[in-house]
């Protein structure tokens, strides 16, 4: 109803946002996959597992879905809309870290994008940290009251994220 009253502006905005997310994601994925496939030190079975994990359809995503059962922050449970996100970036993780479900969060796309860009992180108790570089976080549904229920095995990865990815200033 609102979309019709707004002459399709909601549908248009969602399509543009999806396109924006896909463009950035697709470029990184292709580069990462090419890197894995060209690495002679990785066996064929492990290559397959890593490639599947990178495109979000492998064991990594399945493990995150089993662990989180919804968004790690909001608990939104429609799994088709959630993104399997690495805490310590995939590009600098070891192969074991890339597949470790404790190096992952299952997030809504807006939270995933903000997390990947260092605009949010989480303190050791799981409370969201919001970068001063993120303008109007409330318009993205991000508030200081948000929390992820992190376990001890998430802590080293999250410490890395806070120190090396999060834009604290």
C-alpha cells in the first residue's frame, strides 16, 4: 500500500540497496575465490570447502545458522535474509579461521555492511560499539542498546575486529 502511494519508491529503494550490496560483495568474492583456486598449497577438498564458505553456501554458513538460529544481534529468524559475516576478515584469516564458526556472526544486511566497514563492533560483553564515523545510526536501526551474545571462543576474533577493523575515531 505504501509502495503504491509512494509511486514505487520503496521497491525502487530496496532494489538499489540490494544492487549496492551485491556490487561490493561480488567483487570481493571473485577476488577471494581466484586467490583460493590459484593457491597450490591448498588441496582440492579444502579448496571446495573454502570456496563454498566464501560464497555463503558452505559449511561455514550452515554452522552459523545452527549456532545463532537468527541474526546474532536482533534474533530476526528469516535465514534467507541473513548474511554469514566473518569477524576477522576472510581476506586475512588463515584457512582454519575462515571455516571456524566462532569467527562468524549471522547478521541482517545493514548490520553486516556496517560491521564489515568497521562502523560497528562489539565490546567483550557483546554490547554494540558505534563508530563516530557512522552518521545517523538510528536510521539503519542501529542503537546503543544492541547486543550480541558472544561466547569465549568469539573473543579473540572480536578483539581483532575492534583493534584492526573498527573505526573508533
